[in-house]
C-alpha cells in the first residue's frame, strides 16, 4: 500500500466520523429503479460564531436494471464543491462493492443561513418533522466543508441497511437461490 493511499483513507475516515446523521430514517431502498432520500443538511460556519447553513435536498439513488460495462462503475453527481474531495471519495467508493454500480445524484435545494446553533436547529427540525409525522426525512450535520461527506454517509448507510431486504426481494423474485 502506498503512503498516499493510506493518508487519503485516513483523512476520509476522519471526515466520515466528523459528520452525523442526527435523525435517521428506517426505510429500505427500492431493489430496482430509483429511490429518493430527502434530507435537511445543517453545516457549521467556517469559524466559531459564523452563521449556520440549512439546506433541504434529496439524494437520488438509481440502480441499473441490467449491469453492463457502461454502468458497472458507480457515479456521484453534485455531492462535492471541490474536485479533490470528489476524487478521494470516488477512489474509495470504487473499492466498495456496495456502490460499484449505483448512480447517486444530489439535488440540493435553497440554503438558508441561520444564527442559531447546530443543536438548536436540529431540535427545531425534529419537532417540526414530528409534528408533521414525517418519518422519511433525515437530518444530517457536518462541520464546514464536509457537506458532501455527510450526504455520502447518509446514502451509504441507507444502501448498507437496505441490503438484507433487497437480497430477500431478489430471492422472492427468483433471481437468487
């Protein structure tokens, strides 16, 4: 293993652990076709005391119905503002079987800047979503500059947690023994 590879993986792991899914969802992704994962993303300001950003968006995960050489590699769209961050994420995802053929697209809505703390915003959004009986919208938090990692972690955890249900459905449809 090259030291650069080790360093990139270490940095990625630190970033991965710095983001949080403050309100997870418990629904499985569709085995075939496209799944939508709505979210609120709360990002700290660059410096202490800076405004906090709140973005509502949706990650779309598309599984190909038939895997061909053209769609065998995973794809991330609109997750990162910095190409270096995206390169590191693509490098690591290419080595993960769960993502090898998925197309992930982030559709970011408007961003609001708020003077409240991250914790206050999470509490307010939790109350709002509870009052609306909304259980399909996640709340994600991230330090400044790690929004893409938070979105990727959210998608990755939904893929991983959906795998047993997806495998069961494949068995029920006769695709697996």
